[in-house]
C-alpha cells in the first residue's frame, strides 16, 4: 500500500515538473539531503538544512512579485545583496553607474523616532552604537548615542544646527565649550580673532554729542556702564576719540572702572590741531562683578589745553571724517 501511494506521488510530481531539461529529487528531512531541483546546467536551486530552512545555493532573482517574511529573521543572506546592480562589491550595494538611486526610510508623523539608521558593535542592541534618527515630532534629524542624546541635531524648518542641544536657536548653537586649536575665528566683516583666552562679554559705546570742554587740565569725556561677568577676567579698553584742541603736547586717556585703580594710556594724535586720540589699556586684578560705571577722562599734560570742541564736525577741521567717538571694552577670561 505504501509503495502504491509513493508511486502515485511521483507520477503527480513528474506531471507538475514535466520538461525536457528538468528533474526533481525528493529525499529525507534529516539534513543529509533535501528537496533538489536541477536544470540542464545541473545547478542546485535549493535544499532544506537541519533547521528546516530552505537554502539557495545559487542566486535568487525575482523578476516580479516579492518575498514576504511573516516574522522577524526569516530572510538570511550569507553573501552580498545587490539592489539595481548585478555585481555588489559590498555586503549591501544599491545601484551602479547605470543610473541614479534613492533610499527612503519612511515612518509615522509626530513620532520621536519615526525612522532610524543604527551603527552598532557586536554587542548588539543596547550596547555601543550611533543612531541617525528622524524625529518627526520635533522636525529634527539627530545623531545620538547611549551616552549623548543628541550629539548633533539639524532642524528641518530653519536649517539651524545644534551641537549638544536638540533645539538650536541660531545657525549654530553649541551647548558647551568651543575649542579652537589652530587658525582663527572669522567675523562677517572679514576680521579674524586669534587672541588667547575667552571673550565672554563686549561693551560697545558711541558718543555723538558735541560739547565744549573747559579750559582745564583734565576733562571727563564719557561715562557708561560695563557689566563684568567674571571675577577672574581682564578688561581690555579701546577707544578712538575725536576732538579739536588746537594745541600740541603730551596727552593721556585715563580709564576708571568702579572702584578699581585708574589706568592711563598714552594718546596718539592724527595731527597738531585735530585730535583723533587712540587709546588702549587693560584693567586687571579687579574681582568685583556686576554692572559698574566706566569713566574716561582726557589729560593734556603739557599745555593744559584739552579739547575745545568734543566730537567736531567737518567745519572744525577738514582733515578727517570722524565726527563721533567710539569706546569698546572686551572682557576676556585668561587661559
């Protein structure tokens, strides 16, 4: 009876696989052999291993349709995978020189991890990894790790970039210290900053008022507020002061911040009659922080003749166009 049923099965099998160049072999499921289909070129198409998996010895080509895996880890490829290429040179290669390609990772809207690309070590999920995440809830693309989330974030709507923050408020927002080990910081006007130390605050003051100075040896030119942020910082004071005095002689600009010691710097004129005094000095060792007054005074030590007119116009002297005075105080944290 068993022989008769087996004969009927083979007749049915040969009927289904009929052809001049096709044979079929059916064997046991113990792993020693399997279900083998051979063509005229004697290529083994498949076999069943000891775990019940169908193993393809040659290549698998799908001209239409597809492969559907009902559960995870159902499709295992030991070799390389080529999509739109017949000769993949990597574990997975998409495309070749024949045309353009695109890859899409599509996930739900309003999700903090709508789609992700993960790079991990052999420890697997939950171990050491980098993750590129599309956060459709916050509209950002971010690079994260188990230790830092995010390392970097890119905002879709503004193009802003954040380092150490998921919500950059400018073209580049850094949550932490920025270190420049070489080169310089370049500003929009083309200038470069290479000084050591860290600039933590800048006060910029412009005087456009015209006033006659008294005929005494010393005059207070300007007072303005400076907010000192750090108790260990230095104040670098710079000024370009315009005024008409009509006398030659030595001139000194003094800076007094809060209750610190007054610091003087030699002033250099453009010429004898028009004073475009350039001043540079440093206030150091002053530990008091907060907003305090900066006072700037001018001293003509030789002739006791200060500015007759402070901040002149062109009618005072036609040799310059500077009709205002500029004061800049840089607060710098030393290394």
